[in-house]
C-alpha cells in the first residue's frame, strides 16, 4: 500500500504542489514510487525530506538512480487525452528494453522513469525518435539539470 506526498512545483507560472505516489519512511521523509509530472529535480526511487508540509517544499536525501523524462505532445495534442494515451503506450514500449516505465500522464504531458545506468545516449535516442514521429513534441530531463542555472546536477557520477 502506498500514500501520496505533496511536492512543490517550482518554476511554473502558477506555483503549486503535486500529489506523487510515495512510501512514508518517517514523518518528513518519503520514497517516491513514481516520477512526477510537474515537480522537478526528482524521480521515482528518490527519498525526499519535506521542509515545509504546507507548500510541499522538499530536499533530496538519497537519489534512487533514475532519471525522469517529461514528454510534451505540443499544441496539436495538448488537450487530447486519447492522443496522449497512444503516445504514452508507444513510448512505454520503446523504453521498456531500457528498464524504464511510464509513470504518469495528463492530456499533453507524460512522465517516464528510466535507470540512469542505461546511459544518456540510449535515453536520448528513444526520445529524439519520438519527437521525429510527433512534430511539435518536446522532451526534457526533469532531474538532470539545475533549474536555476541549467548546469548538470552530476548526481549520477
């Protein structure tokens, strides 16, 4: 059985928080069971400590060894739940050989978790091919670069 932890969404036009499936470790510490759609800097497997329960602000205690990839369908599929589901299922099959999974989706946005040890080139090949198949789509790593500076976080080294 799992619960949900409320994680702050930073950098959004409207700040807020996202409910993410997690396993409670203590009053303040949670292990994420899935990668979030909107909250950045974390992926499934990470252990976070809430620093503010009201806002969902957190700090990372331990990295789980996974990257989170967010895939945006673009203008044509932004509100299309069926299109999002089709793309999510195709991409889930594409990343399965890498040990990855599709963790969350909402119309126009999908979050995936992939073990970092498969290497960035393998991950980038899958998502570059997906962008070619879906004109206007974009993707990004959610927990690889510092959101303020754009510098690699380097936690995988």
